[in-house]
C-alpha cells in the first residue's frame, strides 16, 4: 500500500469516528439530562429534608483537573493546546487521558491511554466517587477540545462539580411520592452518575475533535500528494515529448546525411 492509499484510509476512518463519537455524545447527553431532572426533582421537592453539606466544598482542598488528549498525532494543535493548559496549574491534582499528553510528575493521580479509558474506566470512576463522597477536592474540571461542528473546535475548561442544582432551581415538586431508600444517598449517587456522564461526554467530544482535525490534516496531505502527482506527470510528459522530439530530429539528420 502506497502513502496516498494510507492517507485515504486515515481520512475515511476519521470521518467515521467523528460520526460514531457524536452518536455516543448524544446518548450520554440524554442520560445526563435524565439524571439532572431527577436530581432537580429531589432537591426542589419540599417533602424531602436534605443534608445541605452535599453542596458544600472545602475550598482549601486542591482542584481535580481531567485532561483529554490523544494517543496519536496528525491531529493539528489538539495536544499542544492541552499541554499548554497542563502546565498552568501545577498545584492541581491531575488525571491525564491520552498518550500524547506531556509526562508531568506533580499531582498526577492517574494516567490512561484512550484505550485504557474504556478498559480501565472503573479506576477513574472510583476516584470520582471518592472525591464526591469524601469531599477530597474543591472542584472538578474537564479540560478538552470541544467539537461544535466540522469548522468549530474550542478548547474548554468545564467545571462539573460543584454545580448549580439548589433549592428554588428549575421548579418545585410538591407531589407526595415515596422513595425507597434514603434521599440523600440517592442524591449522592445521582451526582456521581451525572459527573461520570460529563466525563464520558468530554471524552467522546475530544475524540471527535481529534478525528476532525486528523481528517482536515489528511485532506490537506491528499491535496499536496495529488499536486505532486500532477507535477510529476507533467514533468514526465514533458520529458517524454522532448525525447520523442529529439528522436525525430535525429532521424531527420540521419536521412539528410544518407541523401547527401
């Protein structure tokens, strides 16, 4: 397989990966909305007595930042932008996703490749659960490249905890209904679920951004390859024409000498 064929395959698969990533993002967004709606219903229902400490954080605790890069290159400035953000908060605790993220020692509590993110997600989930239940961090942030559309990718830092679902929020639910189990425990579990969906949404968004940049890079490479092929073709044709012309001249000279 020549270079052009390889680049074409990369280009094609990049588009497929973008489409698959956005389908996953839409699924996670729907699940996240369901979790948010239930939290809102519990928090804003006058019939429940909730522990207000659920929404309190210790601001003296470090922040937890989760950075999303890629495992491979050929994706524009995706990893450069993430690595720039990485060094801006040396005091933060860090979770790094992607082989191309710079190796740093300070504050890294977990580093995963893209493949590891799927296969070892339970490790990340345990860290997030412990952070919420034990109030280990003052806030949790996601740093990634957000995919809006094929021409708009934005580096974002999104705070996912604490977040604004407080009494008097979206609405008041005054209906009497029964919840099996403790409302506070259910609420904590819903918060953890919500945060996990946010992490998964960021992951697939970052993956979509990576692949649309790779698609752009491979498209540009294909254009340059085809331009080079055209130049080579024109040069070869020119050389072939000149060779044929020289042959005609040589034959003419030979005939002229023979006649003489």
